[in-house]
């Protein structure tokens, strides 16, 4: 415990470690190997939802509440990278500026950088760094559209889907496919007209899902007015307890472990095979239809 | 994929004019950089905490309030205290020529005044970030 308090205080070291693992810089394997056994303490909350729903403001409000309870809180805020320039503007800190100097808080912004599958690996690595360095609660905040974001959210123990009134009819919600990934729903900006109706519609749609043991609750909140936060935190706690009682956290850990191993195996395999002296020649042979790609792969694997 | 240059764009001080900061943020993004934009009315402590946590190579601030002679050296000193002497620190805004020499002595690498082309800011950063 004392070690984690010390690790958490060294901001620059944490930040440098995240840079190393996020970019797979030289030494990243060593970093991940060194911290791996220290991970597993943090409870990970994924926050997602459409742009403008108030995800950052809600993350800020929840982070404050956990900080008041004495928790160390980490936030990984993900914004899209431009597919044209490869650059990005990461603006989630705007809603969290007051907390940025708080000793119990660590915020890190990440761009999606358009790597297929790579983003969830980079996010997972950053999560492990903050976890190992002492975070009790970790938020992963992402825009809730697109496959890669859904992948990231799967890293979370609880997925909080943030909605707002007035986004359109219920078909919009259904086609986005977002009903399936939320464990807890928050209707933010509850002071806006239509909030009650949005809540009812969400509840109705959730009731169409195949019956499961966990039925996601829908909470009305206002992040800026600090209303409904206690109920929302209770709902997150209930989901946490439910998962612990039903062995779900264990299942998720096993699945994450499996995926981590498979990802490394894939990388190593590709690295080894592409260095094989026969590799280039086999590609030519495949292109010339002298050999089929399955046979070529078999030869390289032998 | 090569690691993009990460830049923190912030506005210290009390003026509410962030057009310049936003134009710069967009220009840096279009040049392929990752810009962490923190918005208006940042204290030096907030800017430095963000720069450290985000592990940026560059801190770029826009200041129009006239408080540059106090705030900018304060930010540089706080960065150095945190062990971030290697972070490039640049500023833009309405800053009189006679103050620029003083600011450069205090470790502000470049001061961009109104009328500077965004391409100039982009190339200065690209050339001066330590690889």
C-alpha cells in the first residue's frame, strides 16, 4: 500500500510509462512485465455515449465524488484522431480542469490514431500502468460510436452509457446498437425537457433485450447541477456487487488474460514469420498462383 | 506508426479570447500533432499539472491579458521544478517587443505575435522538439 502511495505521487514517471506503452517504444515490454503482477486492484468504469451527452462533465462529477471518499482516481479520455492528417484535438480535460491539480487524480488523453485493434491494446496498457501505480477507480471515456470504441469499453468492469434527452426517436438508439453494451444507463442533463420521457423510452427498450440476470438500471442525472449522482453511484455499486456474486469479474479477467496472450502471440508470430528468408519469395509465388496462401502459411509455420 | 508530437495548448490569465488558441490548435492538428486543449483561464499550476500528466513535448500558451511577464516565467519555473526542463515552451499573443527579450531569458523558447503565420509556429515546433 505504501508503495502504491509513493508510485501514485510520481506523476512524471507514470506519464512517461504511459507514453512508452502507448507507443510501444523501446522498453515497453519491460514496463508491462514489471507492473503486471501489481495490477488488478482498480475498478474500471467505461463511460460512453454520443458526442455532447456530457461524458466528460459526468466523469468529472463522479471523479470528485470518489475523490471525496478518499479514492485515487485515474481517467483515460479518448478522442478521435483525424483520418486525414493523423493529428487530433483532445479536449476532454476542459471539463476536468479543476481536478487536474488534485493529488488523488490523474488524467490522460489519448487519440484513436486509427489503428485497427491497436487502440484497445494501447488503452489496456495505459489502464495497467495506472492500476499498478495505485488507482482505485479508473474511468475510460470514449465516444460511443464505432467498433474500436466498443472494444475498449469491453475492458471495463462496468459500462456506463450516457444519454441525453432530445437526440431523436427511439429507433436512433436501437440502430446504434448501444443498448447491448451498457450495464448502467444515465440520462444526463435531467433539467432539460423530455428527460423523463427519454428515461421511460430507454427502460422500454431495455425490456426488449433478451432476459438476462442483470437488468441495466436507468438513472436521471445532471452532471453540472450535481443531481442524481448518489443514485448513479449506487447503481454502479450494485452492478459491481452483482458481478462479484456471479463470478463475472473472474470471467472478465480470464477473457482479458486470454486476449492479452493472443495479441502478443499474434505480434510475435508475425514478427518471426516476416523475418523468415522464405517470406518474400513465398509472396511472389502466391501472387503468381504457383502456391496457395494456406500452403505458404503452413510452410512458414513449420 | 511514428509517435505524433504531443502539444498542450492552454490559455493562462483572465482574458476570454480563445480564437487564437483555437486557430493554433487546429493548425497543429492539421500538421499531424496530438493537441491537448485545456481551454480558458488556466492557472500556471493547472497548465503544468496537465503538461506533466499528458507527457507532452510542447507547451503552447496564448495570452492577451498583459500578464505575460508574471505568468509565463511562473509556468516555466514550475515545469522545471517538476523535472520537465526538456519541454519546449512557446507563447503567443499581444506581447510588446521589449518584453520578448526578457521572456526568452526566462526560458520561453519563442514568442509569436499577432500576424504570425500558423505555418511558422508549426515549423518552429517541428524543428525544436527534441527527438
